[in-house]
C-alpha cells in the first residue's frame, strides 16, 4: 500500500475511495480496520463518518504496514467488528487484487457468511469507477442490521 505506482500512492488512492464511498450513503455504519501481518481496529463501527475520515488521514501507516498481507487477520478482525450484525458486509481496500489463491480465506468467508467486496489499489488492477459503483449498489441493498 505504500508503493507509489498509483498517483500519489496506493494508500492515498484507497483513502480517496473510502471518502467517496462514505459520502455516497448517509446511512452507512463504517469502521476502520487496518491489516498487514496483523489486524488493528483503528475506529470501531460508527455512523460518524467524519471521525473515521479524520482517523484515516492521521494514522502513521508506515508503522502499521508491512511487506506481508495477512488477509485472514483482516477477516477475523472484521468478523469480530460485525458480530452483532446479521449481514456482514466487508469492503476491502487493498492491493491484493482478488481472492484467487486464498483458499483458506475463501472458506472462512463462506463459513462466517461474509459478503466481501474488494477494491484493488494495485496499478495492474482492472477495476474501474463502474466496478466501484457496483460495489456501492451492492452495499446499499444489503445494509447490515443488528440482530
């Protein structure tokens, strides 16, 4: 995420997409979970999107990001964050690209009934703004409700 193959960087690209998504729907509950080798809750689920944006802009990501991506840690952290919700919608902003080759993670997603969407920040990604709109529509149709 710290690479600069996207302008100005993969991280800045992801943060701009996060802002776009949060501004698109006033009823979203958003949490911020950072992950590399481990997962860290940077902000719990909240309707206070300005707070999430503030936190996301003021984290020293160089202290969190590593050269390893442990998607499993992110899924486990998200499952804990979403434990009180029937629908568990998870949007991953990452440079992993897709879930291909993540067999254990794919099984975990099915076992825990997670709805996972990925917006890739890799310069080699084939995602477009149309893909982001599809993700937003899916998220708005399946908004999580507390049990």
